[in-house]
């Protein structure tokens, strides 16, 4: 459940910050305002990501790579070696390759899944945003946006985004959760509006995999 929640939080954050902006904001107020204005302009997004998890529980860092497909406003697919998460706006499937099991639920945005418009609408109320000193990510100068939640019991205790100053795409994201896990995500090969087929967002259960249907 924790792995699923981590990936879903990553997705909700990614939906807000990954798409290109049309203006080069110089202040945090301009950046947040532009995000609020532009989030709905894309149709779909496809990209590759690398996720690194550092925790006091593990002696070494864990790392895996994957792909993500998003179709605005409520369809997405996250592919990784460990699991696949698919949502079509009505249902969400979580497939664990290790357990050979698929869990199917009703897609409920109010139950821990933050859609782009819901997140943006509460962004200014839920987080304190500030711009830190610019940094380079893979030789690209980036805005460094630091977000601190106003609520003490927020799932995320702190989040940092590195936004390419030229292309205005998020190249790196890092956050710390309530368990003090440090999650870092690097993005590459980002494609805006690649016209992803809608069939990508319906999960086909592999042969020999158990279905746990909680959608009824």
C-alpha cells in the first residue's frame, strides 16, 4: 500500500509540474500563477523516469526505472519492473508482478488520488512556495522551487522541484514523506501531446494472475 501511495503521489505531482510553460516566470508568484493557468493545455504526456528511494529502513538506496503515460484529466499508466498502475477515469488497477495479483478498485479522486485540477485548486492554500538558488541538472540551469505543506500531517513533509529555465520542463523532483523516506525522480524523453491511444489506459490481466476485485 505504501508503494502504491508513493507512486500515486508522484503521479499527482508530475501532472502539475511536468508540462511546458509559455512564459519564463522570474518570481515564485509568477511561476505558481503560470502553473495554475496552463495545467489544462496538454492532451497527453509520455516520458521515462528513474526513481530512487533512500530510507533509514534500508541499508542501501533502491532504484528503478519506468515509463509513464498520462491523458488529461484522469487517465494514466505507470510501468515499472515491480508493478503497473493503470487508471481509466472509472477504475484503477494495481498489478504486482512479484505477487502475481491485480487489485481493481473504483477510481475515486477524493481517496488519495490528486488530479491536476484538484491539486492546482488547492496548491496555494496547502503549500508555502519559495524559489531557492538556481541549480544545474545535467548541464541545464533550473529554477529550484521549494514547497512546504502548511498542514503538519501532510503525506509530504517537503518537496523540491527543478524546472528547466529554457524549456520550462521539470527535470528532477525530490520529496520526503512522513516516514522520512527520501524519494528522488529524474525525468527524460518527455513527449507532449504524442496522441496516446485510449486503449493504453485499460488494463488487460495477464494469464495466471489473480484478480482481487474491490470495485463492486
